[in-house]
């Protein structure tokens, strides 16, 4: 902590006629006031933007800041602010708009795309941004098969530098999603020194402060605690109106809610669903129930067929998995675990998130699985999983079927859903061992290795998926190529893989929509995962003291955590009289300072009056 600077008295000695105790008290109070001013950052005039901090709370801890290993949505939020992409999405409409590429064109039936890059962009360390950085980034991913982004680079054969600010993509097939690639463009002069083999395994490969072209620079990151970012003064869209962002990780969402109400936070993501109604009645906040990540809650299974798998063998049987669809009461999960603010799901692409075209597939009435435990029991009997000894537990290979079910500790709704599911599975004759794990422990078990051999060590889990505006990423999750990467079920299906490639090369939207629907239908019938509910995230924003929140999409969406839309971070700012980073807490400190000054002045007046009529010596 910086020490307080010395205070000059311009050569004057203290007035000797003050009593020593009074002087000490005055000196103490003056010092306290100075210290309070230093701590609070108070001043007699509004603080410049560099002094303004926006504090955001969330319950999902970023699992790192390396864009090649960090999987969580919170991590994505951080490096979306640090790095730019060729294109982003319009906040209001979610249509592609220029980012590092200010314009583009295509030829050869969508096989060749030329991007014209901005010329007024520098990396945050002052080095000029050029087409070489774009080529390097895509070559780094393609040549080294960087699994986090390879599904976005499908069909790209070559990236050519035309000139210092023009780059051309040559593709083997028409590329339907080329304007929706969220690949972060990296600085060649930094990343060419990083071994790709280390980049895909290390969370600490990125040195801080980070170097990007985005509006903020990551300067501090502490796992499970916080991340601190500072504004990029030279950002090409204009300097953000806040000078600093602090993202705080909460283990308890109720505590986060109280910190929001108390003024410590200006925004909070993933608040308890039970707080939504209360917040909508509080005029100090804008409360939003939305699905910005196009997310669903998942009840998934270990479908890995490798010999090192530690999953229960029954989960490899499609008939077993299909039967469990009828054991799950999705509406009950929506009502109990999510306070009725969500709806039952049927697909990884949620309903009412894709207006034109609507990528979401809905099964017909005859295909829709509904809660029917008797049917679940019948299907399990038919598949050969019976309770032959009458102990209430079905058997596989002569042994009772015992399945592990895990949920993460930061998601109370997931834990509630898991408890409901455990009870329903017990009712149809399955023994379930339910356990709550922190997210890191769950990831470690699901992506477990024995030496160099992949050995996923789990049976069932409650988690969720959120994805991009284009359906490619979410559909990619369950492809064979994403086993050991995104594919948390390790399911493999050749028909699904082929359809995935086909939809990426289909430029006609209606034809592509039909392919995307077929993929969802296949996933539904094979059931490597059961999609339980389409999620709605509760977020809230201080609108009493802060303005400039940008909802995405307009009128219905959230203001932050909106999948690559960063406008709120650029434009949000304190309103008049709310120029500091700690909101109401600042007011308390200021009040204490004012009170201290009043006391000091009072003591001065008292001391002077006590000595009125006596000579005051000054030297």
C-alpha cells in the first residue's frame, strides 16, 4: 500500500498554546481523513475515467485466460475483452458487423473470402497490427490442430497475406460460417515464441499483462477469486468510459446478490432465480431473465468406448439411455430448480434464440418424450436390465447397477435438479450415488488420463452448454473430433459427423436449416445427453448510479455476458454524483470524512476560543 505523502506546514510551528492531548486528537483525525481520502479515492471533483472501476460479480470461475485451454463462459468473457476478432455481432440485431476487418467480399461460390483490415489499430504494447497477425493466428490453429478452435477453421486450406492490411482465405468448400468465427486474433510477435504444445495444456502460458487489440488488458488473474482488467487508451473504437474492470468470483450467489444491493457491485451474472421478482420491483436495478449464451442444462452420460474408460458399461447402450428420457420430469425441474423461469428443452440449440432462420428443432407430438416412469421401466426390462433378486435395484452382468451422478458446487439449481433426477432413477430401479464437486474437480475427472491414455472417470453429470449465434459451435460439441476436447460425453456417430460437415458448406439458409434439424433429431434419439431445460440467466445492473448499459439483442437480451457483444463495457459509466468504483460504500466513506472534518473544525474553534485573549506565538 502506498504511504501517505508528508504534509508541509510552510515553516510554521504548531501553536504552543493548544494542549498536547487536543493537538494529538486533531492530528489523529486529520490523518484519518487523509487516509480515508487515499483509500476511497475521493476528490473534490469528478474522478477521471482512469479512476472509475466497474465491478461485476459472477459465480462461474474462469478456468484460465489462455484462449486455447480455457473452456468456461467466464473465461471467454475475459479474452473477448482482451482480443478482437475479424467480425463481431451487432448488439441490437446480432448480425455480423466489422471488427478488425472493416469490409470483406467473397468469390468462387463462397470458397474465397477477402478481408480488408483496419489500418488504425495497434497492439496494446504499441506494435502495429497487420495482416501477418491474422495469418499467423489461423496458421497456428490449423497447423497445430488447436482443438478449441478447429471446428471454426474447417475447410480453410490457406490464409494468404495480400498486403499489409488485406488477408485472403482460400477454402476447399463454401464456408457458411466464415462471418461468425469468434477466433481471437493474436499478436504474432508474442505468440510465435510460445510452443503450441505448451499452449494446449497450460493455463499460465499467457503472460500478464496480456497483449491484444481489445478494449481492455488483463493485468491480474487469480483463480477462483478475481480478474482485473484496465482500459486500452488507444482502442480503435474509442477508449472505454471506465478505466478498470474487476470480475469477482462468488462461491455463494446469495452473497453476490447482497453485494449488488449494497452497492459493492454494479452488475451481477447468474443470480439466484428466486431474486428475480424482488429485483424487478427495485427501481435501482434493471433485472433481466434471458438466455444470452443460448444455453441448455444437460444430463449427460459417459459414452466413451475406449478400453480405459471408467464409466459404467450400461451407458454405452442406446436403449438404456433412451429409457431414461421417460424417467425425467423436465417441467418439474423447471418449476423446482429454476423457480418456473425456464422451459423444458429438447435440443442443444434452445428455443426462441434463433429468429431467422430458427435453428432449433422441435420433435413432433408423437416423438416427444414425456415423464412416464412406467414406460421407462418397461424399456429397461426389454433391454435386459432387470431386478432378478428383488432387492429393488436392476442388474448388469449379475451386479446391481450403481451410477455416479455429479453436479458442481457453484450451481444451486444444478444440484437441485440432480437430487430430483437421483430420486426418479431410484424409482425405476437404479442406484445413484450423488456428489457435489467444484468445477475444477469435475473437469479433472471427465478429462482424466492414465499416463498418456485418455481414461474418463465419471458416469453421469449435470452441467450445461451455451454457444454462439451461429449453430456451428454447439453442434460441434458432440462430434467425434471433439472427444478429449469439448465432447463431454465422448459420444461418436459417423452420420452426425458427416452432417456436421455438410451444414458448414451449405450457403442456402433453408437447406442448411434442414441439415441442422436432422442433426438435432439424431442426437435426440441417440441420447448421449438429455437436455433438461432451456436456461434463462438472471442478471442485474445498477441503473440508479450507472448508465450506458447496452442490451443484446435489443429490448430482450442481457447487457453483459452476451457472447462476443462487448458494447456495455465500452459505454457504461457512472451518472452525476456516482463517479467512484464502490457505489454506496463510497458514500459511507465520504460521510465519515465529512464528519471527521466537522469534528476537526469544531476542535479548532474550541481551542481558539479557549485561548482567546492570550497571545499566540508562531515562532
